[in-house]
C-alpha cells in the first residue's frame, strides 16, 4: 500500500469537485451562523453606546483646556526654572529667599492676554531697619490706538515693617491697578506683562542683612463671565429632530445660578426633556451641552429661541430647525367619535323605519278587519227564516 501517494491520485476528479463543493458549502454555513451570532449583540452594543452618549451629552461639561495660570513654576517646585534672577537669590524649600539687593522676574506673553488679571503671592520679611523694603512690580507692555508701543511699570504692594513679619497673603487686581495709575485700559491693547518681586533699600545697608521670602506666586486670568450659545449639531430622525446646543463660559470667573430655557414655536412639541435646565455653577473656560427632542404636526422649518441667563448676564440664540411630521395621535380619537356618531344615527334611522313599518302594518290590519267582514256579508248566500204556528200536539210529539 502506497501511503505517500498524492491526494489527487487517490480521489477521482469528480470526488475532488464534490469535496471542494462540500467544503465551500460548510464554510458558507459557518460564516452565516457566525454572522447571525455576531449581528444581534453588535446591534445591541451600538444601540447601548448611542443611548449612553445621548445621556452623557447633557450631563458632562467638556473642558476647553485653556490654562488659567499664566506664570511658569510659580511654586518653585522645579527650582528657579522660568525665572530671571538678579542679585542674591536662593531657594529655601518651596520659597525663594532674596538678600541684599536682588530680584526675581518673569515675562508673560499670550495672544489673548487681557487686563483682567490677578497677581497673588505670599511674602515674609525680616528687615533690621526702615532703609530696606520688599515689593512687587508689574510692567504692562501695551499698544495704544495709534499702534504705538509703550510700557508702564506700577508698584503692586510694598512691605517695610521692622523685624520678622510672618507670612502674609497678597492679592492684586491688575485691571483696577492699571485704571488707578494709568487710565482707561480700553485705550490700550496688552501685548505682554512682566511680574517682578524684589528686595531693595533706600540707603546703604549694613549687618544684619535684610531678608525677604516669596512663595506661591501666581498670575491668573480673571476674565468676567461671558456666556456663548451655539448649535453643536442636530440629528434628524424619521419623525423627530434632536437639537444639540453648546453653552460656553468663555470667561475665567465661574458663572452662578445658570438657567437655560428653550422657547419653541406654537407648532413644536418637545417630547424628550423639560424645556428648562438649571445649573448652580459653570466653571470658567468650560462648556455645557444640552439637547432637546423636537416634533411637529407637519414637516417644515420651525423657529426656536434658546435663552441663557446667570447672575452675571444673559444671552439669546435664535435658530430655524427642520422638523419632520409627527404621527397624529388625535386621528384615532376623531375616527372613534365619528364611528360612534354614525352608529347612533343608523340606529335612530332603523328605529324610525321600524316604527313606520309597524304603523303601516297596524293600519293595514285595521283596514282588513273592517273591510273583510263587509265584503263577506255582501257576497255570501242569503238565508230566510220563516216561522209558522204548529198545533200543540204536534209540538209535543216533536219534542218527544
């Protein structure tokens, strides 16, 4: 027996074709079964994902990712990285120590830089005399209405108490600082800002040397609340339309007591959620997405108005939304009422007809009861009865 003989020599060409066909058929059956098994779970998973996304769409506010902190390494966790050092400056844990005449500064440049800024830091001084002082300086690099470059340096806060002052918190509103010292910030465009903390003196300083400590230096944007409304998209279904609105707080300050209201036209039916949404706070530089499911009695382009308001202001957005026709629920009710009315009318007509027929039959019977005896009397044979007297004996005989 030859075991190494090729398969093509063992099976005939017909058998080979048959085996190939069976293999193809079985493969197709397996693929169909596999497709049927995967199809239903896949559709369910896709449906669940869409529902979950729709639910999360109105509850999760996505952050815009814009940084609020403008200074680099203000906590000094990375040493003196990002800072310009002059004089005797050294690190002391998470603080910076300045002795004699020294300073620490940093320049901030940003395309969307505005005057709505807040400078904050913690300071501690140990001054042996009033000849020394510690202070913060802010230099504004601006462009005026004539497109001319200029700069202004303003003293933020000065510390000159004798002895160890302990840690003090300083918070400066740079917009108010510029308005008080320079003028209306609306006449300038801020292009850059320089923040400086320094230790200086008015006269020559001898031992013991003055020392100043600075820590947690921060320059934060405090742009006021600015609510923006925009249409994020819409999802048109066969019998309704989902309207998605994005509400953004473009400022840095948190918006408080936010209320968003959808005002539809008279022909629109809101079938998904309430027309009014409330939120206690909306953080700065974040968005909030809301959605409404809208339907209408007839297909068309319908106007809607979205109003948003908070303690800091309000805004309004007008849109035209295409909405398909919604199935009429009142049609069935109207048909039922019409059917009932029709049955009642038919029943009433039948009663009337039955009454008329009964009256007609009664009249006919009455006429027949009167006329038939009269006709019979006229047409029947006439009987004539004649009486005559009989003798008494004959009468008894007849009776016996």
